[in-house]
C-alpha cells in the first residue's frame, strides 16, 4: 500500500476538499491518506477533521503546535517514523491529481529510487469543480528544481532520520532530503513525461512577509537563512540530522503545563535586557519552566535626543518586531526539541513565551 501524507495548518478547506476529491476518483484504490494537522486553530481543526471523516481512505491526526511556527519537516516526520507501508508520497493541499496518478505511482515504486514530479500551475480563474486535465494546455510547469512532491521508500527516510527539522516556515527541506538520500546511494528521478498534478492558485506566501510585527509567526529573512543552511550542508554533506530525536512534537500535557505556568520574568525591549535573556538566562536554564513576557516600551525620540545632547547615556531599544525575530530564531535554532510556546498579544504590544528544560 502507498501512504500519502499531507501537512496542514489553517488553510482554506475548499482547496483541501478539491485535492481529496481528486484522490477519490483514482483508478487504483490501494492507498491511504494521512492528514497531519500541525496546530490549526480549533474551529478550522474541527472542520478539517470533519472533512477527513467523509473519506474512508483518510485518517486525521492533530499536533498540539498551535503556538509554534510552521515546521513541515516535523509534521511529516511525526508520521513517517511510525509508518509501516513500503512507500510514501509527500503531498500538498494545493494539489489536484489526475485520475491515474496512483496507478502510475505504483509503476515507479522502487526501494532504491526516489521520484519527484512535475506540477502544472493553474491560474486564479480556473474552474476547479469541473477540472479536466485534457482540456488544460496553457499553463506553467515546474522544473527539476521544485522537489517538494516526492515518492519515497519509507525505509530510506527512516535510515536518514527523516526531514531535517532545522527548517521552519518555508524553503529547502525537500532539496535537503533528496541530497542526503543521494549521498546514501539512492537515485532521485524527475518525472516529467506528462503532468499528473495541478497546483491550485494562491498568492505567494513569501510576498506576505511583513517588516512590522503581526499576529502570524514570521522571522525576517528566514527563507534566505534556510537556503544558506542548505548550501552549507551541501558543502560538507552532513548526513546526521535531528540528533536529539525526530518526529517528536509538543504533547497536549506539555502544552497545558506551559500555558498554566505563571509569568516569572517581565522585560521591556531594552537591548541589553533582551541580549542577556538570549545569551545569559536561556543557556543557563536548568530543569523547569521559564515564562517570559516582553512588553513594548514607547520612548520619545525627542527625549532621547535631548539626553544625548546633554551627554547622558541613553539605553538602546529593539523594536518589538526585532525582539520577535530574535526570540523565535533562538527557539527554533537551539530549543526546537524542547517543549515551548510563543504568543503575540492581540494588540501587538507584547510577546510571551514559555520554555521547559528537562531530561526529555
């Protein structure tokens, strides 16, 4: 049997339903679908679970990561580490499959090979309800550089401890896993004989990056960081990833414990205080939970200039956006294997995070 894995969070359910319906029309039915909900908001999670229940071949699993940034690698690994099927296909909620996709995928199954697929990109006005692959001729195609939709031997992924969980938000985890598998002796093939999948249109996520703090999790320049990390890995071809465990996500009990913890440190955005938090307090944290609130401090520029003109020492302050980026980057770089949560105040005036250090 073939396992198809979707990673999902807070996405439009219509596009998910379109994708599921295309699988429901497959000529070969010997497959299962696992939807990993990586921390959707409660209403969307309930609706996604309800949608999955309409299809006998789909199972739904929820990860309690709603207060952590998106991590496709962890979402996929949480399923892959326990898979018992021989092959898995990493899907995307935007994909609409041709009715013989599974049939063709079975002809490509090989314990020594990874196959990734060309994708056709639909325009914003395409009629998805009555989509007929034969009628679509004018569309842009993905190239061999787009590696996200791949058919893997499950044993191969387990051998290399899955996708590298350093990668957060978007970018590079798919290419990384291909390169590490090639170094292990597997072959990677690009299937572009014909278009077997179409991508439902949506605005570019990368274009939504904001220079100011917003409720959605963001880190300025994270895509570029991911690609630089990939380039460094390619130079030294590091095969050892996820050294502290893989596919382990925040448990419900851990989430509840972190949420119940009272704030035990309140800071403003003064640079020396934030730097001390990152480089002094966090590295020396031992067994227990630290819960921190950082509050925005509005300082008068005129007052600052006056103090400087009088020769007085004027403290430096980060913007709350900069604090957001620094703390999130620290959490995903050094503490991603630890239980943690990160919240931004609705009024965008404070940040709160909790981190547990234990022998987990």
